[in-house]
């Protein structure tokens, strides 16, 4: 199956996703077809891979380059049979300069404090 190109934001260029051979990655699986959460009347399906598997560590960069996204302990990529509207966007961090509005938001939120706290159960 051929997938759309990934768009690297900021560069204005489309780059072809790197291919990922799935014959070595036998721990991947596909979700059942479900209603698409983005486009009414469409069906979504994903290729999913658990990231906790020891075999994935050295493949992670290749997964990202092949259009996979990460959510918690899984990597997934859209594999919709009749639609290719979901295109991952990558933001290059090198050379990133926050816009005036982003600087304003950061300034407004300077009063916020972040701390690592021990877990606490509440009823």
C-alpha cells in the first residue's frame, strides 16, 4: 500500500516517507475498521505497535520517519483503505523562533509553577 507524503512544516517541502519493512516487525497489528473521528462517513483503521517491546527501540526513528505517531506506549499510523487525508506534520525544532503571540502566552504563564509530586488518590 502506498501512503501519502509527510509534510515538513516550515520548509514548504513534501518529503517521501521512509519505507518500513513489516516482515521483521511481526508484533504489529491492525485495528478493526471504525468510524473515522475526523471525517463523517469515512472509516478509519490503524497499524499499531507496542513500544514496550524490546525489538522496537532501534526501530523507533524509522517508525517516526515512516509516518507513525506515538500515543503512550504505542506507535500507530493511519492505514485507512479508501482515504489518505491524515498526513502527519513534523515541526523542525532547529531554528524555531516563537511568534509574538507565543511569547505573549509564555509571559502570561510565567506565574505558573511546575513540580513533580508524589501520586495521590482522591475520591
